[in-house]
């Protein structure tokens, strides 16, 4: 389980950044160079997250956003991007999740072709354990079974939950 370091005190973050929950953008309120005040804060990492810098420490913007709005440090909880777009830090796109729930919100293929058996194998995992395994002759059936079971097991944290709801209406 990922252990996150506590964020700096709330007052310190409020002095350093302005956060717009509608756009997800942070603006600098203070800087060593006055020309940077009022400018967009943060930069995008290679893996797509926005990071902010405060007193030579890197902070994940989505965790800071959660803290600024709720006034509660997420500590050991993940702050998840509901739509899976890592640089979309709008507050409406953020939610608290356990590590297991967050890992459930990953859009994977979820099945593979077993050449020996000449069948498609579907597996759904929860808490790093296989909780569903089934074999299919047709790829379409394997895909449909994976989507249905993943949504069933992971609920709102499944990327397929909305897809399944839309197809039932």
C-alpha cells in the first residue's frame, strides 16, 4: 500500500496557491521572483500528473486540490481522477479511494488467448487476487464477460460501470 507523506499545513498551501475547482488550475500567490506571482503553478510529469513545488518539495496537485477544498489531508488514501485523465484536477473529477479501488479504475483488456487450450481466458482481480476466471471460445464473449464482471466487482470504481449502465437503458 502506498504511504503518502503528510502535506504541508493547510495555511501554508493557502498562502502559496490559488486553486480554481472549476478548472483545476493552480496560480502562484507567492514566489521568490515577483514576476511569477499570478502565473500558473506546476508542471506535468512524464507520467501525466501535475506537480507543484513548495519549499523545494514536489507535491501532487490533485492531492493538494483535495486538501484545499475539503481541508482534510488525504494521508494514506489515494486521490483518484475519476475519468482517468491525470492532469484533469477539477475538483468534480477527484475522489478519495483506497489503493485497491484506484487500481480497479484501470482500463485493461482483461482477457488473453490461450494457444494451448485455444480459448480466451478472462480474469478479474480485486486486492491482487483473481476473483473471477472463465473461458470462452469467442473473443466478443470474453470481452463482454470481462466488462460485466469488472463493473460488478469494482462498482463505481470500474471504468466500465457507466458503459454497463448505458447499455442496460
